């Protein structure tokens, strides 16, 4: 307590604590820097930032953040919900990511940018998803090479309607795009071999895989987009 020279209480001491130092009085316990008004602990904030930065939080690539995410899942979900985002998490494969919440008719700002997929991008993702399923059933690592991907996608070269050199260029551009989203992760000991991220399991349901596989098989057989649309319309009319 501060006393004046004549023994009386100083004016400053007589003021309420909140009025003397409002910032100090209201500072949360987890203050980390000057002006910090956050409430989350440092490790929780790091896990939240990784989810927002994307494309995912992976237990293998982020071994220190994964247990934090599991521990603080509830509070992280609440923080994301305030941004109209949803947490998608798979504990078995230790992968989590965020996506726009389904807000129905409610108009909300979109925080996440949607990646525009080309025809080749879609086929590549489906192929990688199938490779991931196959590797899991055999207990192996899901690995793909540039040559193997190019060979598989060559089945759809006719559908892409381009020259061979242009098609190969599109394939390599698609691989680079998928790499930027960390779905393909380069293997250190190889220049052109990649490990497929388990995140891909959460992006395609079994029903979607079956439908897309059927569609692309028909396209590989030579059916044109117009024929596909007409066939689907006939099937719906028969139901």
C-alpha cells in the first residue's frame, strides 16, 4: 500500500484496482505477449493455427501437436465454429483438417479457399484414394511414382482431348497441385516417388469412390461427356 509523507493514503491507492491498471486486472492467465487477450494455452494455439493454415494436422508430421488436438478437441471445435468452420478428425489414422461448416440457408463469409480441380486432378485423386485403400488392406505404405501415375492417367488421354506432350504436361501440373495440398508427400530417398497422405481417406466416402470409379471407367471406354449426361438422365427417368 502507498502512503504519502503525512501518513495518509495516496490518491492513487484510493482508486479501485480496475481503474488503476485495467489491462493488468483483466489480463488472462495465458497472456503470451504484449497486448495478448487470448485465452488458449500456447500449444493449443499452435494446433489451431496448423489447422487453419492447412491443409491438415497429421500425427506423423506433427507428433507434438496431435496429442494437443486430441486433448483440446472440444475448445478447438468451439473456436472453429465461431469462424463457420468444422473440424474433421480421424483418430485411427491420426489426421484432422477443417472445412466450411454446413450452414444451410444462412449466408456466411467463406474463410477457406476452394481448390478448382481439373478433370485430370479428379482422376488422380481418385486413383490415389484407391491406392491408399489397397495399401491399407495389405498393411503397406501407400506409395506412388510419377511414371506410374502418368501411365494410369494415359487411359484418359483421349478424354482429355490433347496432344501427348500437352497431356504429360497436364499430368505433371496436377501432381504439383496435389503436392501443394500435402496429399502427395515426397519420399526423401527418391526423386519421383511419393507417399499418399491418409488425409485423402476423409475426402472421399465409399459411395463417392464407387460413383466416380464407374464414371471414369465409362470415360476411359470412350464415352463422351454428352453421352454420360444422356445416360444418367435416362436412368433417372426409369426410376
